[in-house]
């Protein structure tokens, strides 16, 4: 530690200025640095070529105050901002990334002044052996003694810290192994540009080109204890001295081979001596993990040997991975596959989104927002979540913050959702694109869908309990002539949904496939078809036998195919329900034992029926209007109502007439009269205009206590109007425009509009009920 500080602390966050004397002159150039000890490795001072202050010094030299080294004054418009500081920048190519690039541009000397342990090496003159921060203080004192010290000032800075030890990282040049990637990168970009390699979604192609079109040499050596050791040996002759493996002038002594025996053969030829006189020392570095991973597609099949597995299974077809490692892994696999096998390792790359928390933050232990999938599947109490933080290795301050965040996000813990709901929920999120902002509440919502699926199927099984399916049931149903429009609608919807899911799967649009299968079960089957066939199934009379069979057959086909459609997304609940369908074990020798072995549903185009779907759309419009009218006038479910429909001639009228029974079923109607004379419609009626082709009216005679309804509405009005007036007064008060935040103003304006609309709706409803009450008295 620092002997001058009671706690042994060293000073950071200061910018120290000092001067270099110009050779053979009384002039000086002042530079500044946050790491004063690196001046021992300075090999240039850069100025802007257009800076008038230094034009007379172009081509001149400075003298290093401690070792007498001549330091050239160079011109670099890329690095130097003449408006910042003195306009002069010290260059230490071996200890700064920007200076490194500058050093390469100007062919400067690269002088490393630090040993691996952080002490100053022999290049550090009288400071040799000092630890880096002790040397920093010593250099400052020495500069003061020489009259070259200018001063220091506070300077905010970021320190790179080792994630394991907490030590401050020091940029420095060390000998490493590199791979020239220029040729490999070009082949990889060409493969995407000419369509041989497809990246899905396409928007990530720009990332691919950004990395590979600007490729640099790849440093593949790592100083770790694990990994593939680099197959390189440094060769010396026995008794030879003065040969340093870290000195680049001895690079020809590095021998690369598949094994030590091959390296020894090459070394003997290189050094021109007998093998017995050679000493080989293998490099301790290991290959970059991404280098080893880049070999994965073909090395697992026995490459470089030409094995049967390599011949049969390489190249592969599809790689699915995260977008964050598109360059680090995917590009390396492609480059190395092309270089080493002359083949692309796969022809399609599908990049999934990154899972983040509900606020879009990256999941990290320090934030306490990491969600373990098993905790979502099995459920987890808040106490259990918090205890895991205590058992980890986070600092106490971060543990406290993480606990606070988890308590806010999961006050009641994480409810048990099951793996099906988690899979289905994650698929739903893929429509977001780059990121999945995972909200557990949404996954819980899909757990409710699992429950709905379970209950709906169990309920529907009651309708087919006495039904016996056959191996060719779909074809038999479609050729039976027994189907109602509702049955044709359901089969047509099923075919269209199957077609859509298949297309979305092929195009990797998993979110759209999930939504389509969800719509089949909820919108088409549960909300419409199941409700429509209840009276049909319950009627077991002989005249209804054909309609009942058609409904049962349609339902069985939809349930069975619908479960197979969902199976890749929800494997467990679909297997359980599929096994419970009637007829299992009676469908012939080709019947699979499990849904996992059943073929994925196939769309039969000829069974699509646009007219049936159009007819059902019309019927649903009527049903929606019926339900809206009943809700508007608070009609109880048990009370059936009489509807009058005014429909345009053609498809609209024909559809309603053909599906009158279906409209009565879902609209809770006692009767539905179509295009009757206006004189037949009671004066006391409610009305909904659906569009210019369709109007629905409901007979209100004796159904509504208008006085009571008016009283309820007036009571609501008595609370709503004062609230609006209070808000208006608040918004019109002095200083409101200047003092209130814009977001609060927007909220108030939105609230005021809602209150105004509510009052308008209440006034219209009161006027309507008053009119109807007067009509009923007549």
C-alpha cells in the first residue's frame, strides 16, 4: 500500500501534467496523463498537423528526462484534438489501445515497462523494481526535482477491474498467437450475400457484415489453466543462451505441429542440427474457447479423419442460438468450416431473442432479476428466492439491493406455471424481435390457457363419449352430406389454422404460430363451435341423428388435430388429453401409441370453405349485436329475447336465414325474425346498427323497468359530473400551465376526455330510456 496514506490508498481520478524538453532548445512541450508511470514507455508525442503552435517543431525530437531517449514529435490528425488541453498527446504504444494504433500508423517503437507482477522492468531506469503505483509517485517527485512537473487536476475516469480478483487492469503488450481472418471472413460474408447461408431474422445480417467486413486478426491464445493447449513449441539448442521466446526476433524458433514428434522433425530442419541436440518447450497458453467451439460442427464427427459420421451428418442444416454470439461463435464456425472442410457447417442460422426482465434489463445476479426456469415451472416462494441470494457470493450491498428488487417483482413468490405454460409464453414473446421482456404474470396467463385447454377438452369429451371415430373420419365426414354450416366452418377454420401454423414454423415465425394455435382453440372452438353444438349434441332424437353425428365427428377431428397442432409448443398437456380421446386403440394398425409419434396435421386445401367462414362471420356479427343489446338493457341470461334483423339481400340475408338456429343459441334469443315489415317491430325496442347491410333490433316490451334504470343512471351521473367539474377547476387554476409536469397534464387531459364521454353516454342513455318509457305507457 501507499506508505504516505494511513489506509495505504493510492490516488486515482487525477490528470497529471508534465513537460518534455525539446532537443537542442529551451522549449518544452507539456502533456498530461492519468497514469504517470507509463511515461517511462513513451516513444512519441503527437500534435495535430494543422496546429500553428507546433508547426515549427515538426520533425524535431524531445528528450526523455530519465533515460535520455530521443522522442519524435509526430503529426496525427486522427488521435489529436488541438482544442483539448495543450494540443499535445504523449504516446505509449505498449500500454494504451489508442496509442497502440497510433504506434502502428507511425511505425513507433513499442516499449513495455511493466513486468507481469505489476512492477517496473528494466526499461524503467531508476524506477526498476518498484510496483506500478509506487513508481507513479516516485516519477512525480523526480519530475518535480527536474523542474518538469506542471501540476494535476481532478479528472473523472473509469477503471477496468478484474471480475475475479478485483485488481485494476493494465493495458500492455504481451506475445500472443493470432489468426489472419481476412480470407475466411470474406468467404463467410459472400456466403450470406449470395444466399448460401441464411440468417433469420434477416435484420441480423447487418451485424454479420459489420463484424466480418471489418475483421481484424483474431487473438486465439489465452492464459488459462483449461482448454486446448496451443500446439506450438519453442526450439533451442542444448546449451544455447541469449534466445528469448518473448522476443519477436526469435519468432522463427516457434514450431507448430500436430504433436511433439512432428514439431521435433520441423525444428531439426529449421535449426539444421540433430534431434538429440534440440530442446522443445511447449507454449503454456491454451486456445480461445471460441476457437475450440468453432470446430464443434465437424470435430464431434471425428474430423480431421474422414469418418462415416462426418460423411453422413456433416454439414448440418440449422443452427439455433442467441443473437449475442452471432460473431463470437456463429461466424467462427462458418469461417473455420469453410477453411478446414470447404463446406458451410449449416445453411440456416436462426437467432432467438434474448430473455430480459419485464423492465427490459439484462438478467444479472447483482440486479437480483435472474429467473430460473425451474422456479417458474415448479413455483417458488419469496423466502426461497431471497435465501438463494444469501447463499450466493454477491457483496452484502448488492444482496440487499437484489432482495429489494425481488420483493418488489415477486411479493408472493413465483406461482407454479408448469413447463407447457413457460414454453408457450416464451414463444408468444418471440414476436417482439431482439428481446423478450419476460413478465411472469404473462406466463401465469398462459397457465390459465392450459387450464382452459384442459377444461374445454374434458367438457368436449362429454359430447363425444358415445362417438366411435374411424381411421378415415375426415374424408367420411366431408363426403357425408350431413354437415351444417357451423361444421363446415369449423373444419375450414381448422385447415386454415393448420396451414398458417405450418407456414409460420417453416419461416421461423414461432410467435405467429403460437398465436394462430391459440386462436383456433379459444376463438374458433371454445367461443363459437362448442357453444353452437350444445343443443345439437343434447338432442338425441332420431330426426337429429345425422346432425348430431356430424357435430360429434367435427368436434373429434378438431380436438385431435388441434392437440397435434399444439403438441410441439405444449407437449405434456397435449399428450395427456390426446390419450383420453375416445377411440384410442381402435383406429387400426397405423394408429400411433403416443402423440409424439403421430404425424403433424396436414392442411387439406379442398376442405377449406370460404363461403362457410363468410356465413359464420355474418352470423357472429348478428350474435355480437344481440349480446350488446342484452348487455345494454341488463337482460338476465335466463330471459330469452325476441330479435328483429334487417339484412341486405344476398349473402348477408342468406347467411342469417341459414344460421338462425345458431344465432338463437348464442344470442339467447326466443325468436329471430328477418326483414319483416316495420309495422311488425314493437315501438319499444333497442337497436344496433352493425353496418350499412345489417341492423339488429330487440323487443323491450315488459323486459325493462325504465324508471329504475333511469334512477341508476342519474345516480352515476351525480358522481361523475362533480368529478369532471373538480378536474376542470384544477386545470384552469392559476399557475397550472407553468407548474404542473407535462406527463401529469397529459394524464389529466386524458381523464377529462373520459369523464366527458361518460357524461355524454349517460345523457344519451337517460334520454333513450325516457323515450322508451313514454312509448311503453302508450
